[in-house]
C-alpha cells in the first residue's frame, strides 16, 4: 500500500466530516425506528496546504500514481492517527506567490 508523501503540515482548518449511517423510519404512532446501514463510518477529510513548488510536485506525482482509485495510508497531522484513504476529487491548487502553491485535498476513508 502506498503512503502519502512527506510534505509539510497543512494549514488550518482541517475539516473532518462524519456521515450519518442510520436508516430512520417513522411509524403511525410517531415512533422513530432506526438502525445502522453499515458497521463502518467512512469519514471525509478536507485538508488545506500552502507548500513550496518542490513539495507540490511531489504531491502531484503521488496523485498521478494513485489518482482517485488506489487506497493509501495517510496520517492525520492533528491526531497522529493512521487512516487508509483515497482521494475523493482532483487536486485543487493555485500559485499566487512565486514558489508557493495553495490548495486543498479531499480524502475519504476506505
């Protein structure tokens, strides 16, 4: 399994989205019946970066290899917990300063 490249820590905020995994149904007497759809919650992480060109090229090369198909290991920089994730969407970076790239990546647990 591939490992996320060693680039500097992201800029804040780091957003974690935890989906609702419950089926909900209301019956005639207004009682709510619920149960889980799955046993695993697949969180989504949105991470923002401001990185130099050399690190952006390293990230871009990694994205070209795994794209949105392959699972890789990523360490949450805040909690230091390892997650098996994949990219959810394309890389979205812009260079507003010479030698600096600003953008975000979106990852989802697998």
